[in-house]
């Protein structure tokens, strides 16, 4: 299934209420930390594939901060880590 490509500004309009039982890469936290470093140091964008309550989505953006449960995207938008399927550098 191909993800729907959306603009990062649309993330604030999405719903993440449904619990996710995704099989995530065990290296996801390490990849998020690397993407955050690249975003802050070099303004490097990454592809983030994730599920919201309506289905699979993809955005290309910089990650400004990574917490234990959420990532912060450029523009102050937050995305729950447990909904992330994959990062593409």
C-alpha cells in the first residue's frame, strides 16, 4: 500500500487517537536521533511514513526534536513516534 503524500502543515489536522500496534524497526530511535541531528545541523529533510486514524501518510520534512513519545517537526508540529512506520533518508 502506497502512502498518501501530504504537506507537513497538514499534520496538525490529523487524528492519532487509534492505538497502533505497528512492527517498528528496533533501530527507529537511533534513526530518529540521526534525523534530528541532520535536521538541526544541516536542515536535511527526511521522509516520514506514518499512520494516522485514516491510513498511511508520508511527509518530507526536517525533524527538530525527538522525545520519548513524539517528534517535533519544523513549524512546531508534533507526531507520535508509535505511529511511525519508517524513515527514509
